[in-house]
């Protein structure tokens, strides 16, 4: 896939480092978002604080020396409700647990889903304007949007999923047309019902990515991956971003020769713990992965988004991840 990097003007080192997407929000922003949702704060004032937080995290990522940056998703409450609030045909329901002690407001599909304007584009463009490094654009995928919504309109899960895909294709096109070269599709629900992967998830992803000039990543976390491997390798993307650390790297035991058909973003930092992984620990995880995977096809990142961690925890975890990767690069160049 490194040929694509050259095609899109991406000058990335071996073992590119990035983070998955969400980063910790300042308490002030969380408070103001609640006021905005209650109608007590206008969008412009909220956006100013979101941009301030985004600018800070871009600066932190540059200081850490990540290779591919993210905007940190300062403008999202959660990955599904955010898109649901910005697409026609959905309304926001009550609180539902997604995992652990994390809750989100589950959307309801009440009529045909319609996209009438970009949802993430302005935020991506703002972050991209702050740095010379590539900024990864991130959308929530059609399968997760379908699975984490109540459907009161479409006749089947497949119909709802493909409808989301057709709508989100517009979002992806708007990002590509504006210069986004790396686009991540978040699909944490992809392993919920393994039988649906080849039934219609592959069609949904193909709708999003086909014939577009960008490097596509699918981020998957949670679920029984052994039941969707190797089928997940058939999805129309360049890179699979997989949660490995939280599962003690058991998923890596499933890898065989077929895994080399994709680049792999390897989650070497556990975002679910406050523990700051030592540089040696992270390096050991990378070394173990490179016994299975080709170093030219591996990206390094955390398991998932870091929004549940405190700012100092996220910063230190990422800094140690980058330092471990740099040490590993030097050793690879010597060998």
C-alpha cells in the first residue's frame, strides 16, 4: 500500500504512528455542550471553544511527533448521536449503554435518511489548516450507525445499513474533494453479528470507498474477531485498524498469510486503563507483532479513542508509543 502514499503525496516513515480519533475534552467544553443542547448556548460560541480545544490537541500531537494527526473530535458528544443529529430522518432517543459504563443517546430512524450538507468537513479543514502533517478524516460507518439505532422506517437491517452507506458516501466525497487523503471509517459494531459481514457489510463499505482517491482505514474494536477473520480482509479498504492490547494480542494468533493483503494498524496502547505503558513494554508489543506482520505494512496506534482518559494520561501514553516506535525503526534500519 506504500505506493498509495506516494500517489497522494504522503511522506510517511516505516511504522507510521497515529491515534484512533477521539481525545480527552476539557471539562469546560463538556459543560458548554450540555448548555448548547439545552438551548442555553448558541452554536457559534460553542464552536469557538471546540476550535480552541482542537488547536491545543493538534499542537500536542505535533509535540509528541505523531506522523498522522486527528482533529480529536472535540465537536462530538459520541460517534453515533453526532451523525444522527446532523442527518435528516433521525431523532435522538434515550440513554443506552454501549459498553462498560459508557452510555449514548440511541437514535431512531423515523423516515428516509438524507444527507444535505457536510457533517465533519469544516472540522477536518480547520484541523488540517493548523499543521503540515496529514490529518486523518474520520466518520462513523454505516453498519455501526444502523446497529446502534432503533429502526422504525426500513424493513431490514440490511436496507437500513445500505441506506446509511449511500448517505455517508456524500460525506466521504466531500472530504476527498477537499483534499483528505486518509479517511477512517469507524465500525466498532462490525463483529456483533458475524453472519452479516459478507451478507451486506462488504457492500456497504464498497459503496463508501469505491473509485475514490484516498487511503481508507476501517477501525474495528470489540466483538469476537475470530468469527469474522479472515472475511474482514475482503472489505474494500487499505488498512484494518484493530484493537489488540485490550485482548492481550489474542487476535494476532489468528493471523496467517492472508493478513498480508492489508495494512494493519496495530493497537499497542490499552485505552481502557489509566496505566501508562512503559516504552519497553510498547516496544516489546511491536516486536511481537513484527514476528507475524511485515513492518512495511504496519501502522502503530492505540486500541481505540482516548476520550475516556485524562489529558496527561493520553499525552503520556501517546508519547511513549511514539518513542517506542522510533526505537523500533532504528533497529529495523540496522538489520
